């Protein structure tokens, strides 16, 4: 018996590629570049995937992530790419976003 509350949506299952990116800087450009790298690597695999952005060590804020995500979405509009990103912020909180 698992400990997840019902109902829940599993994020990971067989065949899902996970690309983990640990930020070196908490900047808009770093967030955008790491999202682009992760999504490109997943696209090459032709499998569903999730990008994990770990910004804990560099103190990533929600505001910086949102700006970087916005820049990523603007730069990738029209490419047909969609997916999911899990973000770990500087305070340790975690958010899951679809794009």
C-alpha cells in the first residue's frame, strides 16, 4: 500500500525521460538556457519527459524562475514542444508546471 493521498497523479512512469539541471546562477538567462537544454535533450529521445530545474543551491526565486520560463516560452513558441518542469526553489519549495 502506497502512502500517496487519493486521488493523485503520478508524474513518473515507465518510459518517461527525466533531465535534471542544477543551476549555476539564479538568473533569467540561466533558467531559460537550462530549460532549452533539457527540452532539447528530451525531444531527441522521442519519449515523454520531465525537466527538473534545481535552483536550491543558488537561491532561485519564484520571480526569477517565472521570468526565465516566460523567456523560454517566447523563444520556443511555434515549435510545438510541450512538457512538464519541476522546479526546486532556493527555499526548498517545489512547483510543477506544464508548458
